[in-house]
């Protein structure tokens, strides 16, 4: 191409044969693109024109001539002859979401995993063989659509995520088995999840939780990658262009289980190291002297060594920390001494005993390359100016030699070693100017060594942590190291590992199990794992089949890959249980495609999901709302679809009832045949009084910006209440359990939520407050409020002896965190008229007054539950509605007849007042409506329900912010007046 300037845009080196190099080049106007292919480490190149524009190349991990190429048009191509010929594999592929097969896991080496976009717009995880990857030959590996850019294939694991509404679920497949939802701590509520490591059959991942902005929490999994426990909080993160996130966590290669992490707390960033996969973390020990041998003023606990943990943008130069599998214990990194990491300080430090001791080697950052199993360390300054010298050390960085690798200074683009860990030959490649050709300079260190090493040339060193502990990951390990005085080549036959002796198991070999965590604030009680408040260690696992046995979690699980033997076994549980027949729970009825509003004649596929309970012995009754009914067995495990088609427009109530000998559950969905749907949360008190006003509020997420219509379905009524406001006030005329459903429709989207309200004649409400430290952990979501309410109810029942079924704690939305405690009658059946026990209320209030009700949240913080104010609580529903009706009726009559009658009325009840005042505080959702239909006999009979301790009764709608009327009258005086 005479007279045309060629620009190299990228280059790729085969990981299994570094002699094979591919340069991606284009003309200066980017109209034509070509490959330059070399099989001799860049000595000569063969030019190969391209018909597409390459954005990314991916070598096969085992077969060096096979390549995948991703084009700017989103198409994926394959080559089996090192890029000389290309075949279109598939269109509409997501960038960087295609993967070669994994040896030892995938059966066929020609298999390709990819994330592909459907013609309808959704994204799928599919696989195909490179020989035939047409649309008809791809195989969907995940049932349903996945989020864009969520597919990741790493070692034995495959990860995808699915977002519905405002909730994202993450799924994992271990060794190509079925996908399972990943279980994070219940209230982690991840905003983002980043995979850190999948080595040794365990997943390390970083989760940015709902309250974090520039930090992530580090979690580790069980063998299958399903259940996760926290190992380190607040790891620093940095957001890069194109939404890439860098997290300051680095796996140290060469010795398994060792990680470095930068933790950000109170505005300071400090570097920590773990030797047992996050079970324990320590600071880095500072060196005693600097690189010139002068003593440094840096003593723990106020001063430590801190390292930058950045990855290099260029894959052919080292990052700020360099480690290698063939050089165990050898770590070089850039950082500083002090109380925290300083961004502009990049002094170079080295350790040859895996972090137990460190030495300073340079005052500026350098790129590092290990040769001959770390026997030669090459360093080139990280700078933007051209260079002609490099430094190298043959004694683990204690002394350094300077070598001129070229007569003309070059801008260094990368460092490469020849294939094999034993090599002593490296290549420096770069360019003299930004428009010049590539310069490749070989450097051969073989002449520095006169002979091969013998066994007499080696010493041994034992792996220990900074505290001197030798049993690491369940074994004592020792390694070979070349003596400082031995100038010899380790060579191809060198092995670093010398001995490995198993240790007896101790407490340090066990990490916290799922649902448990360590609490630094409770160190005085020992290094224990505490159950989170939402987790019940005795509950049966989800896969517990009736008649089988299971063990309660002790709170501990052995660290994955730990090989200790005998000794302590903190994982062995003494509690054995038989799996009971579990009632169905968490039954969910939905439609494939998530649309509840459809057009007449559309094919609908209903999906049934049961979160908990037995499925093998459960019967499922399906009513499609238009006269079609069916009964299924094992509906949720056979994947048998429920397909239907509605012909006439209208609203159809579809129900599924799951029932077995242990109990039943029911799910309902309303199908609108004329338009589609999305999501809403219904706020309503769980307990209400008969004929009392109850506020129903629908919270739509995200907030609706256009006109939204709300449909309110009360009980079994097929005629909904329609409103343009997101709240209404209703009354329940009968006692019992009532289902309330709200649907919010906005354009072509619709969502729904259902709650059940228990309606009673009488009950008591006690306002509660929490210590302010709970507000920091309050994500303000319904599930969290429900779990906190359950734990308060459980603790209070245990302290007072009041049965749990008579107590309901409802945590209110918003901050500060507050709650209402509902105390139900002794016979807590809504249809019965029962009397509240006079002993229950004082004992309950005493439990709060004496600060006996508390629970523990993350970090071991104790949350105290107390009365919102002294003698707080309204006796909503305790008086018969007829009494209040007559009272209000009397007041109206008195006002209308004039001052004379009022004067007579006052003389009949000396010393007592019937008064009304405006009450602007936020009151409990307990109202006593006027009901003129009650007769006097009912009023007199209802006197027994009036508590003598009751001083006031609030009128108004729940949720507060409305004025109400407070009436105070003694029950006996009212009875005297009525009988007179």
C-alpha cells in the first residue's frame, strides 16, 4: 500500500505460545484494517487483510491457532488458522461477553459461550460449536432472558443476573449444572456485584451494598458458589470510564489463600493481608530500614506498609503489585509507609517470604518481570520518557545491576518472556517515536549463570503469617529458595514446594457460615460467629425432603481448600432434625414475560413458583377465572406449563391454591385483557377494627411521572375501587381475614401487590421506638421491616409468656425507625368477641420499661426496643362502636337543644367533662367511627369491653397527619347516665 501510513491499534500474544503475535493495524483514516501475523516472536510478519473492523481478539486457552474476533458491528467471527481465514459465527453478540470452553469442565473444546440479543430485544445465554453456530443450532443454557452484559464464565462457574422491577437476582451454575439463585445475606441488597476470584472451587466476590458509594464488601462462597458470607467490609473501589469498576483486592499468586486488600474506613485507606481466604486479616509489617540502610520511623500500630493495588491498562506490563505462580512468596509492590495509603507515593517494596517481612528497593514505581522461577527479577522504570536501561537482580532484590538493553532510547510498551517459567530470555518491545515501526529487543541473561543449580544450592523457608503461625490453610508448608551466594540456573526441573504437613484442625480453620458473621464489638465474648437477626439456624434447608435428616448450622463452615485433619470440628452439629412435611409457602403466580395486561387472543403462559415448603406431596388447584379449572401434582418441579388464551376483553382473577397435609397457600393474579404491567408496594396496617377507617397507600417504585390509575380489590369483590390518588380510606364491615390487592396502571405498564388484613372487634396498640443505631441499618424496604417486626415479636413473647399469635409488630416506613405493637385478644380469632387479658398489657409494658427487649444487628450492635413515650398506646377497637355512636349522638343533641339542656346535662355528671380538642400529632391507625345503626341494648352490653385504664380514644384515619377528636369519659358514669 504505497504512500499509506499504517497505525497499529492493538496487539495480542498467544498465552500458550508467546512466539505467536498478532498486530491489529489500520490505515490512518481507519477505512482499511488488516492483521500482521507472526510465528517467530515478531521477527517477521505476514499481512492479512480483513473484511470487518476488529475490536477484540481472544485466543483459545489450549489450541493456539484458534481465535475469536469481535467486530464493532457486534458480530463474532472465528478462525482456526491463526487469523488467516475468518468465518461469521453469530450476530448480535454482547461485547466482551463471549468465552471459549473451559478445559476439564466443558466436554467439547470447540464450544463457545456467549450472550446474544434476541430479535425482540432481550438477551440470552447460549452456547454453540464453532463448526455450526447458526440461530437454529445455538442452545439456550438459561431458562428465560438475562440482563445485558451479565454473562461471565470463569473456571467451574457461570454467572448471570436477571432484573425484574427494581430487584435483581443473581444466578450461578457450578460445573455446568442447573442455575441456582445466589444467596447473599438477606439485607445486603446489592447495587453491584463483581467477581474477584473463582480459584480452588470457591467464589470470592465484591458486593456494593445499598448504603455504599465508593466501597464494596468482600464475600466468599461455599463450594457450589451459592451461599455467601462476609469476610471484609469497605474495600475501596474506583469507577473507570465505560462504567468499569476497579476494586482494591488482589489474589497473591504462588500460595493459595493469600489476598491483599485496601480497606477504606473513616476516610483512610489501609492495606491488609489474609493467609486463609479472608478468615483473618493483618496489616503489612513495615521494614526496619529504607533502601539505603537507614532506620525508618515507622512502628505499628500507628504505622504500616501500604500498597497500591491497581491493574495496568496494558496487559503486557505489570500492575502496581507483581506476583507469579512459579515464584511463591515473592511479591513486589508500589506504596508507602505511614498511617494510610498516599496516592502520589509509589516507592517499591519486596518480600520473599509472602509478606512476613518487607524491604524497600526503589524510590519510584517500576514494571516488573520474573524470569527463571523468580531467580532473576527485571525492573524497568514506569515513565512516559524513552529509556535505554533496565535493572535486574539475582538475589531477590537485595542488590541490583544496570543493563543497557539498546543503544537508542525507546518508549517501552511491554515486557515479555519466552514460553516457560524457567526461561532467562525476555523481549522489550516499544517504539522510538509515536510514528515509528515496532522495536523488539531481546535480552538474554543465560550468560550471567555459569551452571545449573544442584540441591546444595538451595535453602528452605517455612511459610508463616506475621504472627508466626505455621499452620496456614490446615498445613505447614516449606519451600525451596536459592542461596544468595549461588549463581546458577534453577531450570525447567525446579519445583518450589518442598514439604507439606497437615495440622490438626483449630478454630482458625473455620469461617462463619451463611447467615452468621463475626462482631468486632463483641470480642470480649470470644472470636464467635453470631447469627444475623433474620436467620434461623434450626430451619430446614430448602431441599429438605420429608423423612430425611438435616443438621442445624453451628455458625461455622470449614474454609474451602483447608486440609486440616482431626482436632476441633466446629462444623459438626449436635442438633439432628427430621425433615418435616413443610406447608407450601411463598407461592407466586406470574406470567411468562411479566405482563399482566394482554390483548384478546394472546397466548399466555402462567408460571408458578413456590419459594418454600414441600412440592412432591402438594396438590395445586388452578382457576383461570373464565370457567377453566385444573388440578396439578408437582406443578413447580415438573416445569409443566399452564397455557391459556382469553378471547373476551375483561378482568379475570386467576388463582392457584397449593395444599398438603401440613397447610396451604394461595396466590392470586388479576389479568386485564386489553393492556400490559410492572410493580407496587401496598402499605396497610395488619390489624384493623370493624367499621373503623383504614388507610390504604400504594407506593410505586420508581415514582410515577405520568397519570397513574389505581385499582383496589377488597376481598372477593370483582368490582374494584378506582382512584387517581395513591391512597384511599375504607372500612371493613365484618370481622375476619380480608385480602386487599392494589394494581397500579401507568400507560402500558401495570403492577400489583396483595396484603391480608385481620379485622377484630377489639385489640390494643402500643407505639414502640428503637435505639437510633438501627437507623443506619434500615434500607427502608418491606422485607426488612417485616423481619425486624418478627424478631421483636419473638423476643417479647419469650420474655412475657404471651403467645406469639397474640402479638403483631409492624415497623413503619421511613426514619427514624418506629413500630406499632398490636396486642390481640386471648382467643385471637377475628370472628370471635374476646376480652383482652388485664395482665398482658402491664407485663408487656414492663418488659419494655425494664429494657429487656433487644436484638443484635451487623457488627454486634445491640438495638434496644422501648415504648415510644410513657404510657403510650391507644386502645383502638376496645370500646364497642355503639357506645361511641351514642356519645357523639348525645353531643349533637346537646348542642342543638341549647345552653339550658347543656347546663342540666352537666349537673347529672358532676366533676366530669365530655370535651373535644384538635389533635395534630401522628396517631395510631385505631379509629372509632360513629355508627347510628347500633341500638341502646348493644351499647350497654358493650360496656365490658371498655378498659378502665383507657383515657383517650383517637378518631381519624391511619397514617396520621389528619386532625382528630379525643373524647374522654368514664364508663361507669356513662352507664349511670344511660340507666337514669
